[in-house]
C-alpha cells in the first residue's frame, strides 16, 4: 500500500513539476514576444504622440459608461476624474443598477442633476430604465436609474443610451489618467478603424496620493496583501497581455477599463447578462465574430498604464473578487468550449483558449495538488524521499516567486512608475515571498471560484470600498 | 542529480535576477540624479532663453557640455516657450534657436538613432518648424515609407508641417493612408499651397477615400473658395463622396442653392437623410422645415435625432417640437421631441 502511494505521489510530483516548468517557459515565450515592442517604444515621447488628438476634430467622440452598484463611497471621485480627462468630445453615462445605498443621491446632489425626458434605442433588452438625469453643471454627464440587473445589464443599458460610435467601459472604483482616452483611442484612429477594441494597462491605486481625482504621487501601500496585488498586475499586464495582443489572441480586456467599437458590440449582442465574467465573454464573442466574418479587424492592448483602480485591502474582499473572476473565466470557457483546440479558430482556438483553460483556470487545481504533495510529503516521506519535496518546492518557487520578481524588474525597466529605490526593493522582496503565502491564498480562493461555478451562486461583485480620494476614507472597515 | 539540477536552476535564476536588480538600482539612481540635474539646468537656463527669444540679447546661453543633457534641456525649454507665446517674432526666434542648437543633433539621430529617438526628433523638428531638415526628413521617409508605424506617419506629418510639396504628392498617390492621417497632413499644409496642388483634374484622379476626406476637410476650413468644389460632388455617383460633401456643408453652415439638398430627404440611404437634416439645421434652411419635420418619423434613430436637432434650430422650432411632443401619432417622434426639449448640449 505504501509503495503504491509512493508511486502515485511521485507521478503527481513529476506531473506538477512539468506543468509548472511548461507554464514558466510559456511566460518567458510571451515575454520574448512582447519585448521588441516594449524595447522599441520605451523612450518614446508619449506626450508628443497624442498631443494633436486632444484637439483634433476627427478624434472619434466617445461615451464613457460607468456601471455602479452600491458605489456611494467612490462614485463622485470617479466621475470627477472622468470629467477632467483630456478628450475633445465625450459624454459620461453613470448607470445606477438599482443600488441599495445612496449612489444616485450622491451623484444627483454633487453634480446638480435634473431629470430629462429620453428616447433610447433598444439595441439590447435590459431591465427597465426608470429615469434619466442630466447635469446642470456638466451637460455631458448623465445618470441612468434602472432596475437591478447586474453589471452586464447596466452596461447594455448604457450602450442603448449612448450617442457616440465608441464607448469606454470603466469600473466605478477606478480613476483614469488625464490622457487615458487619447492613448487608448490612438490605435483605433491610427488603424483607420481596423482596431475594434483596445484595452489599457490597469494599475493599483492603493497607497497612491490622490488629490481630488488626480493621482498626484505614486507610492506603495503598507499592507503586503495590497503590494502583492500590485506585483500580480505587473505580471498579468506586462508579461501576459502584451504577448497575446501582439499575436491578436488577447482574450481579456480588463473590466476596469477598455474601449469598444459600439457597432461591433451591438452586432454580437452586447454584454452577456448570464455570466459574471462579462468582460472576457464579450471579447471572446467579438473574436468569434471577427473570425466568422474573416474580418481584418483586431483587438489591441496598449502597454501604457492608463487606469488606476482600488484593490481589495482585506482577505475577505480579495476572496470575493477572486471567486468572481475565477467563476467568470470558467463560465466563459464553458460557454465557448467548442473553440478550444478547434483549428477553425486559428491561434485563438489552438493557443489562446487552451492557455486560459490550462493556465489561467486549471492552474489553481494543479497548484493545489503541488501544495498537497508538499504537505503530504513532509508528513509521510520526509525521511524516505526528500527528493520529491525538494523538487516540487523549487518548482513552486520558480513558478511563483521568480516569475513575479522578474515582472517587478520588467516594470522598472519599462515604466518605473514608482519613483524611489526603496519601492523597487520592497516590490522585489515581496515578490520573492509570493510562493510562500500569497500564492497559496489565491489558489484557495480560485478553487472556491471553481466550486461557485459548479454551484452557480449569484453575484454582482459587491466590494467594500474605501474610496480612492483621501477625503472619502470614512467608510473604512 | 535532479535535485541538484533544480537547485542550480533556481539559484542561477536568482543570481541573474539579483544582478539585474543591482543594475536597475544603479540606473534608477542615475536617472534620479539626471532628473534633478535636468530640473536645475532648466530652471537656470530658462531666463536666459527668454531673453534671447524676446530679443533682449542676441546670444544664446551656454549649455551643458553633455550632448544628451544639452538636447533634453533645449527641447524642454523651447517647448515651454512655444507653449507660452503666440507672437510670430518670438516663434521665429525659437525656430532659430532650435536650428542652431538642435539641427545637427537631429540630423545625426535621423541617420543613426534608434526608433524612438528618431520619432522623438521628428516630433520636435515639426514643433520647431526646422526647415533646414526638410531633405533629411524626406530621406528618412524614403527608407520607412512601406512601414505601417508611427515613424512613417510622423515623417509625413513633419514634411507637411515644413510645407514640403512632396507631402501633398504622397496624399494624392497613396491609397493606404488613414482618414485621420490625411486630415493631419491637410491641416498642416497652407490653404494656398493646397489649392494650387489639388486642382480639379487632380481631385478627379484621387482615390475615393482621399477625395472624401479632402471634401470633409474643405468644410472644416470654412474657406469659401472650396465651396463650389464641395457642392459639385453632391451629385457624385459614389455614396461616400456625397456623404462627405454633405458633411462639409454642415461645417460651412451654408449651401448656395437649398434645392440641391431636396433629393437627399428621400434618399434610400439613412446617412444621406441624416445629413440632409443636419445641413438644414446648420444652415437654417426654413424652406425645408416640412421635410425635416417629417424626418422625425424616420425609422432610423440617428435620422430622427438629427431631424429633431435641425427642427430646434429653425424658426419656430421650439413650437414645432412642442406640437410633435403633444400631438404626433408617431411615438418615436414624440419621444425624440421630448428628449430634444428637455436635454441640453
């Protein structure tokens, strides 16, 4: 019996080790795909690049959609940030999705909103819109009051109401850099509409000094949990997404900020209200439609950090977020399972979808297996087969800590947003600890997410907000 | 053996990363120092440059010896001063300073610099209107003309800004330029030069997209010399060209003979009906009030929206909208009239 267990454990070890090495190599491959572009554009004068777009008559007008559910703490900061972005012509549409708190009242009061009569096209069917308000102070600001239907439903209502040919979807807890829209629209304009969706890099604002609605000083938060999420974002955005974007295989444009061609989104039916991963699901559907039409349009990701968002500052909220993300990913992959390993979808079907299945979704299972083996090994085989434990331990360190510390170095090489040397060391050293606490923690949450997928429990992604502006820190838990 | 390999792999990676960390610490430390020195140099040299630009002295200030620092400081100061002044004489002095201090450096960068340095140089050559580099920019364009990237686009923009005729020739010859880029180039070329280059015969030979963009651009300039050309293309066989001619008229807020607009109210294309409404509103053509009012019952939302906006601009528009909101048998027209009556902007 013991022999059998031993063989099984050994096989499992080799499987997990091989998996982790393969994924690490894949990340290196993605990085190498992205590095020529990063290297080439590293010293480009970004201000000059977009200067002209800010007053050009042909810069496409844009609707900014802000779905909000119980966002009374941070909503006014976000709106103020949106009203101060540099862009020639845009409207801001806040969609209050039946909030139970004072989200609507705060917006109405703060921006002197008055009720207007509206005529809305019904591109997509949504829960009833009960009222529309327009600001007396900023005529380009609207508030839609609607019955609760979830984030996707709120976004669809915003699309129905919007006037302009492109829209940006932004989370209510995010702050945009002043030239975020110009940077994000540039690939669309330069490509003459060949780019149908662009996603920008999202960074974590926790710890930063925010004055009103503008990031004044970029600095690190104190809590290790928040710092680890910063590192995680580096890893995801700098290594993963740019590599996929270069090969037109990007499947995720962050829900926190992305710009979409409205007609394309309407053509594919808008956001899917049946999933909590509506952002990824929409991108997959757009990819499918482009592929079906043999269209030369593409989805692009810009590497510049353009959007700052509030990350969970407690384990409880982080858990809720990760459960939702994992469940959304699982739902999307399940819905589009026919694309996986389907040569008809080219690189998307053969590389991208399998990557999201085996690396982004199932890695939680494989990593959990790795941790179980380590613990099991310590108790049962510590004396007889140290090799097993040591091997998997090193694979875990390589897979978690070393890749993340590499992402920290990559950020420093490219954008070095954190101004002092101390921040670089704090980030680097925190990254090296990832495998020992943060990774197991998120693996546990992601397993919870998989369970939630099978149970199909409802969620809007309610998150306890502190608010990004200093003066809005009152509701701290 | 396997354990040894694993340990070695992780250790080697860790050592490499530590090396990278040390190297990045040093470069960050240098960067911080450089930024401080640049800030000091800028603050110190700005008054001297201001004296030169305002012609209080004929001598340019002594600049730091390091080539990169000298370039960074000069670029920053001249950009800053360009933003602050609209005085033609001062702008010429900025141009002179740029020619004297940066031209040789930029020529070298265009020949031997890396991609981002070349693109940055092109931005500044344009900003400071450095005519002495016209041929150097064209030579660079010849090398990159088949690339689809920012360098090619910026070469063309810079050529146009320097009033290089070869830029207009490229607009006419190339079929792969985006609408935005064509507009960027047209915006930079002086109107007289444009009128001389884009003769009636040459317009006839332009690719459809370029012609449509030129027509739209004519409207944006508001120059009446182009109006007959724009109106001529209202009867073109190509839909896109007609649409851009209509769009141009919206900018002109004028049409020489409102009868020319009449066929578009019944067009099979909703875009043409929409632009007919927009022109009616922009040019306040009261004789088309009935036609534009009937467009408020159009099946397409955009047409109804444009029609409602147009009605609002016409004489007695407010009353007409009130009547539609109260008595129209078409619920969509009522909705749109209500929206127009209550919404601003």
